[in-house]
C-alpha cells in the first residue's frame, strides 16, 4: 500500500499554498529531506522537503494548482517495496547532542512538521521521529524541537494563572469591515482587453491590504530628518564594513532607530485585540522590512533589532533580502513582525502613505533624501533631509502620540552615535 504525503500545516493560520514547481518525477528514488516541491504561500515561496526516503509512486499536483493543507501531494511506494532502493543521504546527519525521550511511533515514518521546523531539527541535531509533537494533529512544533534539545523557547510568556478572572468583553466589536462590491462593467464594449490571473501571493497581498484599509482607521504623520551627519558616517565606514562582508546602508540605521524608539513608545509595537477590547503590547522588537520582488511585496523580519549591534542588523538585512529575492526565504523569516519599515528612496519620490501591515498598528516609510537649503543659526546652509511618513492605527494612538514617536526616530537619526554602532 502506498504512503501518501499531504501538504503539512504551515503554521500562522496558513490554509493553502500554490504549487510553483514539482521537483521530482514519478519513479524517482529520493532521500529523506530531499527537495520535493516548491510552493508559494501568502508569506513566501518555500521548498517542501520529503518527509521520508523512497520511490515516488504518484504525483497528485501540478504547477499552478492551489492545494489546501491536508491535501495529498505525493504518494510513495510501500516501504517494503521501496526500502532497499532508497538512497542514503549524501552526508551523515548530526547525531543528537543529548538523548531524547522517544515519542509515539508514526505511521510510515512521516513526521508532521513544517519545513522550518525540520530545518531547526537538523540545526540542533534532533531526530524529529523521536520528538513528541504538541501541535494540532500531533504536529511537531519549533518549541517541541527546542525542548528536546534542552534549550527551551527563549522569551516565552508565562502561562496565565488559572485563577485569573475572566476578561470583560465589549458588547460589540470596535471595528467592522466587509462590503459587497458591485459587478464590473463589460470593458470589452469599449475596446480590447486582456485578463491576467493574479498569483497566489498577489491575491493574498490584495486581501490583506483591503482588510487593513477597511478595518484600521489610518492616520499619517509627516516629518523630516537631517541625516547629513548620518550620511557622512555611512560613507566613511563603507570600506570597513565591506571588508567584514557587510553592505552598510541607510535602511539598517532606520531599523535600529525605529526599534529604539519603539521601546520608548510601546503602543506602536502592539496589536489590537478587537474582540477582547485589549491592546497587546509586545516586549520584543522584531522589525519587518518591505522588499520588492518580481512576485510582489514581501516583508521579511529581523528579530530583536533593539539588542543587536548595527553591523549585525546590516548583515542580517542583506542576507534576508537576498533570500527573499531568490525565493529561498523560510516561513520563519517572514513571520512574527511587530513593526514594519519600507524604504522607497532608491525608487525616487518625495513621500508615500503606506498601508499598515495588519495586525501591526504602525508602519514607517521613507523616501529619497535630498539636499536642501535650510536655515541654521541664522545662516542658509545645505543639508541632506530625509522625508519620513509614520502611518498608525488611530484606535491605539492619537496624533500627539504619533508626533512624539516620529520625533524620537528623527532625533536618533540625527544623532547616529546613539544607535549602538559598534562598527
């Protein structure tokens, strides 16, 4: 009897993916963890590795097809028939660094886990087949792997007390969204038209932007930062940073300044729980950076920006952006963000009003810096000014709050010595 492999639970509420490429053929004998398919979710394009080694008997999907979590992707030949033909991995796997209590046996040897979790298991030297899964349907989670490695998940919030009183809930939601659109006219009556199907990623971007625009009352604050000294600092350290393999850019300074300002203005590093009537203040600072790709806008996340030296932020930013553009970002690279920065300066323009990356409550956009004549100490001098646009959720902050938060970002950009450079 064949062994089916289904689309695993991808986490973060993802329920479907579009098949981009099938990387094997029927009859192929592949090793465990060999690339099986490339799929595109609403987060990124990722490769799904084979959960087992063996012969591919039937491929049930094709490029361009959208499949739901739980749908059968590939059927492998029966283990008894294919076991002898299964190749050994190209390199020996690292042995677990410590003994792990074995979990329950899994049918067919397939381990229910996301590609990112499987990768984490390899990095920590943990055999997922010996890990007890606590996720939905017995899925092995990242925390399960870390617990098996004896590390535990850092920064986990303590469990709520069982004796805690029930939270009062508002009588009605704080916001409502959704409207039925009228039918489109027949554009063909006025001339030739062409219909181009939206990719899975583009459809998801459209849905998320429409949701944010309809649910969140956006308000925008404009400001400018004098980055004359910051620009000189960047230019003066380009060679030193490049010698260490790090491309030093303005964006890394923006991320660092935003993270430090968020620590002083925590309501912008939050999410609104509409149903509970509560503001969830996040005590970690994982910043997303909007990256334009030929598939659409993708927002990878750099974690703990407030605690890292600027050079480390710059290094991570360069690697992360490249993985996104190459379509090789893992799901963990694109989730968990608390605040987003988008820099359109390379493309020109004098400013932009971005849409908030829901469920975040704020986003910072910057345009191209330009030299302008300004008055300083009674004299007209030429300074390099950077336009900033802070858009935020008016339900969680007022205009004065936004002005103070933006002013803190401006202050840090104008005093880059306070950004923990460590170049």
